[in-house]
C-alpha cells in the first residue's frame, strides 16, 4: 500500500526547502524527497572554488536570513551547503534524503510517486529540482575526435582534474570566465570561446551591483507572460564573480592575463572546431546590454534620491584583433574542451503529458497545465530571480497559495 501525504516536494535544495517552509507555515502535510543529501547539487556537482555571485546579505529564504559576520562577502559552496542544512533543521523540514524518484504518474485518486524505497500518494506534487539537471552540451560536440577529453561544469572540480595540455573553455558567462581564469592561474594555456553574455561591474556607484539591482526591482521584475519559454530560457546570464576583495572578471581582463578570446564555437569535425567569427558583434551586443542595465540603475538612483557616489567608470572594452573561423585543437595542443554552456532539464521520470516538444514543462509561473502539479526554480518562471536563492522565497509563497486553493485549504498566511 502506498503511503499518503497531501503534497510531495521533489528536491531539497533552496527551492524545495523554501516550499517546505511555506507549507509548514500553512499546516499542510507534506514530504520532501531528495535523491542525495540536502543541497545535493551544491554539495556534489559544483567546482571546489565556487562562490555565490550574490553577496551574503542576499542569502534570504522564507523565515531565514544570513546573520553571519560577513554580510558583504560571497559564500563558498560548502558554506552554502551548511547554511541550507541549518535552514532545514530550523523548521524540521520533513526531508527524506537518499530517496530517488523513479516515476510520477496520476490516476483518479491523485498522484502516485514511485521511489526506490516505496510508493507514495499525494494530491499535489511540486517539482523543485530546478534548472540544472544535466549539462547542456552543444550538438556540435558529437563531431569532436574521441581523443579530445570532454569535461562539464558538473564533473569539473579543480584544475588538477584536467589532462595536461591547453584547454578550450566554451561559454562566456559567469561560469566560463571564472573557470577560464582559474585554469589560467593554475598555469594552463586557455582559449575561451564566447557567445552571448552580460558584462557587469562588481561595484557600481559605491555599492555592489546586486544591491542596486535589488533596490531598483530589476531582480524581482515579473516575467511578461507573453514571452515564449524558449526565449526566456535563452536569456544571457551575468558575467560576474564573487570574491574578496571585490573585483571584475571580464574578457578584457582575461585577454590581458593571456587567455585567448575567440568567438562562439559552432561546429566540430575531428580536431577542428568551427567558430562563428562574430566575436566583435557579441562584444558590441554585450556592451549594449550592460549600458541598458546600468541606465536603469541610474534612473532608479535619480528618482529615489539614493545614496550613491558618482564615479567615472574606467571601462576598457576588448577590441578583438584576429577573429579566427576555426581552431585546430591538435595543432594548438588543446587536449580538453570544458563546456560551460549551461544545463538542461531532465524529466525522464515524469510520466505525465506535461512536456512540450523541447522537453520543458508546460507551465505558467510554475503552475502546470495538469491540476495539482507545480514547478519551482525555473529560469524566469515568475520573476527574473526565480533561479536565485534570494528569489525562490517569493515564488514558494505564491505556489503555496495555489496549493492551498487546490487542496481547499484555508490559508493561514496572507498572500
């Protein structure tokens, strides 16, 4: 016989725990299932030196905020794992660790969740596995010669993991530039292939850029429902690094250090990788994105009369010289390609008619077309910061109110 709970939450990272806290506050019976330990992805699938891009004061979850001695610092991943474990204990979250979900189906009685440890039934299911299920390796990588080592950000831990020789890093957003720099500083020769990105200063007008984005409402900006999911998922991410002391890491800095910057990688045949030849265009587009965002911050500061210094920003934009259309990996001594190209969702265990042609959940703001099925922590799901630690709380409260309505439960907490 299947065990029953009103709600089953799948995933015990920040999103699943935030929902659990909100469900607990509402007095709704629920279980949180986690295939590993709490915060498993942060614990086991992120590189050793990773720091959050958001300052510690932004590590805010429902009923829990950072109260340490370094609010303006940036947590390392192991510190975040400890933080999330403390959060789970703070409200006795009903987490079942090392419980892998095998399938989710539905019948006339509700949802049936099969795990390796047994069956569970519920009236509602929240998919809180987030947006980073498996690395998104470009299709062209299938054309690479078998002797070229392929590494993803899921398996990369530190430079010692990489075979001797030069490294090609594919992807120019936060992860790509950070790992290109880390590998370079370890003594490796590095080539970085760059696509869409948004270069931002770590500090702007006297404060961390995230403070201004937070105050100006840029991060919590609601998603326009008219924007198609594929367009929302393709938004370029921010080119930032969390570090003490604060610093910028961009293409111009990397080029000065000795990293070779090339355009987007678009194909491969054996050891030859085809490049777009559009590096200058990508840099121009990135600068336009940067200026638009900083202009929004300037407008907010002017209207709010916020305390801000006006300092001329010393900005050197990379002016690419040669923009090759291909690289011969063998000739360049490149033995490893590290893909910092983001992630895909993986719903192979979800045996319900709720996926579109690209394998993405059909949902609006985390509310799926199938009544009782919900999602959390998808890119631009309800707001710009839906995948941020600081953004899952607002989404969790919204989703919990939907669940209350679905269950016919009178909410204890104001929306």
